[in-house]
C-alpha cells in the first residue's frame, strides 16, 4: 500500500534545457517553480520577491480585487496545520477547493504524493518541522507516474534537480516528465542514486492524479 504524504497543485511547465528533453513536466520540487500557490509571491512579504513579480503573479491567476481577499483568507486559515510552506496540502478536500477556486483555468494538475510503508515512516521523521500533517491514508488516485524525491529543509528535491537521470539509462519518462517504469525498477533507481546529488535520502514515490 502507498501511504499518503500530501497533495500538490502542479503546473505543467516546459522541461528545462539542462534535462536535455523536449515537452512539458510536473514536479513537486520547488526547484522547478511549478507548485501553486507560490506563497513567497502571493502571500508572504519577502524582500527578495519584487513588487513587479507579485503583481504579475496576481494578474496571471486573477488574484486581485475581491478574489485576492478570498485567497488571503483561505490561505491564512489553512497555513501551518493543513497547508505547508512548500504548497503541500494535507487534505484532498482543501486541495480541491483551492484548485477549483484559484488554479483550475491554468495548465495545472492536482496530484497526490505517496510512498510505501517504510518510506512513509522515514518521511514522517524527516518532515516533522514542516508542520503540516501526513495523514497516511491509502493513495487510490489514478497513477500518473513515479518520482524519486528527497526532503531537505522544508521542501522536496527530485533526482532531476541534479540530472541524476543520466545515471539511469533504463529510465523512461512519460508526457508529465515522470518515470513510467515499474515500481520495482524505480526502487532500484533510487538505490542507484543514493549518495549523489543533493544531500538527501532518495525515496521512490508514487504520483497520482486527483483531478475530476
């Protein structure tokens, strides 16, 4: 059984040139910039995000005027216990409401992230500082593909962050930029890249599609 880690609203983004592939991808790693809402841009008042960037983001997702007030209230109510700073929702109902209210019109997909029991338990320990609960329920969403993830200081890295796929000639990617190999193969890939790239424990994860 794959136990639930959480839910993300992921935009399909153009695959970066350094991955040496064409097409689009999704990722629950903040390194690729496709997770919504981007709290540092539309909620937190961080000095490194310019006013121009904030306004452009709000215009793009129609987070202005009355809708901005709704967004701020919804985010404030969820942040901490049900919405983590990296954009992870602990509740599918919360994630669906956010998706429907603010991000359904873009090229976004609501996804689940889950892992087998031993990896789920490991991530529970790693993600304690994240604040947002891991429910651990079974992931019954349609399989979108697999990823190899590592938790580091409040958010996920993916093995793609350091182009570790170049170590895996048998890796096959689907139209979402996710691994379409069998789970056993992905498990072997995770073992093969341990100790490389980011200083994290690489974990094979199931990515499901929650849109309806």
